[in-house]
C-alpha cells in the first residue's frame, strides 16, 4: 500500500528522498534538521520513510531550514502531496507588468553603460541599447554565438578572446554558478549548464569543484580589448526584495559601470553616434 505522500504526489519523487538529498548536500543529520525545524527526530524519520505525512506547515519549516529557493520549495510541497505555494509567471505576463516596468526603468537609466537581465540559467532575457552597442564594438560587429552569458564567456569563438583578464573573470562566473548550485543542488538544468561550460578547452580541472583555490577579490574589474583600446567595467547586481513569484526570485539585473575615464568616454561616444 502506498504511503499518503506517495499517493498524493504521482510523478514526483517522494518527500523522503528529497529530504535525504537536501540533508546530505547541507551536511545535516536527521537530528540536526529536526532540532532546527522544531520537531522530534523520530517524527522526521517517519516522514522520510513515508510512515507519516508531513503537514504543509512542516514542509514550509523544513524548506526554511534548508534555505530553499522558491522553485525548490514548490518541488518539496509537490513531493509532500500539496499544491505549490509560489506562482511562476512569464516576465511578459500582465501579472508581472509593474515589475517588468521597474526592470525596464533600471536598465534604461543605466545608459550610456551596459545593463542586462539574466535568469537562473544565465540566459540573457533583456538588455539595454548600451549593451548592444558595446557588444558590437567588442565583437567587431559580429553577433554572439549564444544567448547564454556563461557560454559567451567560456566559448573561445565568442566573447572569451576579447576578455583580457579571462582567467579571473571566468573564475568569478564559475564561483557564482557553484554558489547557485549549492543553493539549489537539485537543479538539473544548472548542473548541465555548468558541466557544458567546464568542458570548453582551457578550463582548469580544479574549477569543477566548488572549493576553488583562490579567494575572490572584493570587486572584479572586467577588462575587454577593442579597437578603441581597453575597456574596463565593474558590475553591480540587483535582485527583487522578498519575491513571491518564482520568475522574480530567479532574475538578476547586472549593471556595468566604467572603471576609468577612457571607458566612460567611449560609452558616451557610442551613445552619441547611435
């Protein structure tokens, strides 16, 4: 006879399997998780083995302890036999109209410097005109081979050759991807993306581990070579505060700022001649 959770969540992994996977990845014992969530280790054991059904409130508490992103919280609720708590709307839908307007305002006000919007899989969803102009300058008018930022940085036939300090920049991106995967360790799409970019030539083998050797610098300057000389940028990342939608939870807005007067002047000249 199927356990209550299994009966209520066809097509989804049982909650016990997910809990054990997350405990392993978070390096938590059953006792650790039970204490953090405020329940007995015995009851948690029963939930993991399917002998007891977790309440919706308990599932949410366990997700809080793990620090799960919204997508993974929904998956845990489904595994427990409950409806997802957080909607996932496309950015173009009316439900996110105000938030989309805010994003458009931010990237428009970033002119004449580049800004773009990235999803959880590093796909570029939106970009301002400055990003298009600077990219065209860096690529000598050629289009990028990819709509994915990680592939753009790692592919030797894309932006990689124009990044002067590629080892430092690539390591920064890999660190960020590893941190994302640590926060959402069951994200198969992100696992595949990370494996794909690590397979490009010239990528150090030790980058396959999250524990990279070199400590990250406080702020990394991205240096690009171009026919107008080297361009230097540093970046800021903007996210939504306390999002209640999966799409918004996974979006980030990356804004590039000139790190020297020459870069600022080139960006201004590109905007003036557009």
